C-alpha cells in the first residue's frame, strides 16, 4: 500500500498544476488584490534553474558516458559507457521535466493574467525546449493532455512525436510574434538574459532551427524549406543568436541560488570517471586549447581511457575532468552561438540555404566555441588536417567535420550530443569490444516503470504504437 501511495503521489505531482518552492529564491511580490497565486516573475527563475540543474546532472551521468566524454570505469552492472542502461535511469529526467512544465505553464498563464506578452513568449519557448527534450529522450509522450491534474485529468494520453513537433513549431511561431515588441521583463526573474526580450526572441528562433534540423529527415516536416525561409528569405522576421553574448546560458555565479549543482560534489566523486580516449585524442590532434580548460594532465600529458573496453581488462586510468569545472559558469549551457553556426553550416552544406558558404558558418562556429571559453583560436587552426574545410569533400566528410566540432560545442549540454549522434551518426565513435547491446547505441530511454502502474491503458497504447519499451526502439525522426 505504501508503494502504491508513493506512485500515486508522483503521478499527481507530474500532472497537477502545482507550484514548487525552491530554497534561496526570493519570493517576488504577489499582488493580493489581483491574484491569489505566484506571478510569473516569481516562477520563471526557479523553474529554469531546476531544469538546467537536472540537465547537467544527466549530461554528466548519461551523455558523457554514451558519447565517450568520460568512462566511469568498473565491471559492475549498469555501466552506461558499455550501453548498459538500467530502466531506473528513465525516472529522474521524466519527473523533473514534467514537474517544471507545471511551473512554466503557470508563467504563461500569469503572463496572460497581467497582460505581459514577453512572459507569455518566454514561457512558450521554455515549454518547447522542455517538451523537445522529453520527446527526443523517450519518443511519444503525454503532450496535449499533460499537466492537467487541476482539471481532473491524471492519466494523460501519449501523443505521437510527429504531432508533438508540429505543435512545438506552432508554439515557437507564436513566441516569435509575442516577443516582437521587445518589452523586457523583470531582470531578477530571468537568470539567462536578465530580462532581455530581444535575446529571448533570438533564443526561441535558434531553438526553432535546432528542432527543424532534428526532424529534417522526415519529408512531412518540410524542415529544409522553413530553415531557408528563416535564414535566407525572411531573416528580419526570425532573428537568431549570432554572437557569444547572445548564447542561452545560465551562468552560475556561485551565489545562492545560482550555484552549480556540481559545486557541492566531493572532488573524488567528480574525477572518478576518467576522460575517454575519443574526447582527449581529438583535442590533442587538433591542438585545441580547450583541453587545458577541461582536462587534468597525467604524467605530464593528456590521455584518455578507451571506452567500451572488455570487462576484467581495465586500461590505465589517465586524465580526468578538472575540478574547476564543478563551479564553471559555462556548464549551464542551453543553446550557444557555436551550435547555431554549426546548424547553419550543415544546412548550407546540404544546399538548403545560400546566404553564406558552409565553410563560413563552420569556421564561425569553431571561433565562437573556442572564444566562449576565453581562449584564442590557435594560429593556423583552420588549416589543420582534422579541421580544414575542403569543398571537394563528400557530404558525409563535411558532416564529420561539422559534427566533430559541434560535439565539443555541446559539452555538458543536456543530452544534445546523444540526440545529434542518433540523428546523424556523427562524429564517428570507435566501438570497443566490451560494448553491450550488440554494440548498438541506445535510441531512447525507456518510460519510467511507475507509468505502467499509474497510467497502464495509455502506456500500453503508446508501446503498441511506437514499439517495445526498450532502448532500441527508434523514435519517429530516427525511423527511415
């Protein structure tokens, strides 16, 4: 009975319209004459901070292991670097994302109540961002009926990913229109842009580009035509991130509540996972200065561990992530300028846009990614063999160039490295002999196990429509 009660409470939390309280956040004023609940300026900052914290946590635990950034060495069950993904891994993000969607919905409703278009637009962007993470991680998920517990709906239907994406794009179109006026919001309520509505509009449209590219393999999405409209035909109608200072980053300043979730970790826990050979060797071979910001030296040099090594045959442990990263402001990255430039580089390489050559976007992405870390692009970097752009390359070779650099630009950005690898197969990762799952990269996370008890009918329908509830069932945009 106790277990069933706990499961019910979780389901209620995910579906009901509740407001979470977060320690150390100032309770912004609630007008007793106009509202009996918290206003959007009180909800936005704690919601964004919770989302970014959860994303960073699972980037460290899941993305870094799957994408050969780190290797959490050992032979016990559930080593993610071997593609051993326990079913319990699914619960944390699912719960956190749906919980914060409740607060983001309240930000939108509060914006309507106080007649503030900017809060409405910001909320729609955040909603699109969170739901894109949910559907790209799990596939079909509750969308149209989600978070309606206040209306008595506790068992929402699962919606098809194709339909979710179509509505996300509508939400982003609306957000672009709402933010067109450029009316700022309270700076204290916005830990990303300090209330700057113009930058939020650019973030929303850049997210739009990310997600259009994500589904560009599906003809019905008509993504390439929309990307061309946004970049070539009507760029004035769709301003996008174009410099590092416009990047969407929650920069941890070390003062509560903006303290990195890693800051309280013991250093020994932080550097227990060792850096993977793929991550280190590419940086070494490219003479990339970011390695000095990210990695420790081992016996005077940077070295990594081959991911996917055979059980019982551990290699020598070498470099680890620097402990300074535990409080690094830039690890709160959501969507940066470099990623936008690499999106444009891919679109140009495929002939979808023609405003600038793909090489121009590609090199701008590299420059943005390196300088964002306070470093300079080394002399001759663009001529290095592993970096140099060649118009004579095949599209696949160009994709490898773009996505090798994009891989590093997405350092600690939720699950984006994994999403992009699933979409493109780039950058090409070495396959170690000790990989589980027949050496096949997981295509999704399974649904949380409690869903089978709390929402069995809709869970069963979702599995019947999408495929078996395991890590090998491809989501819509991955399927041929």
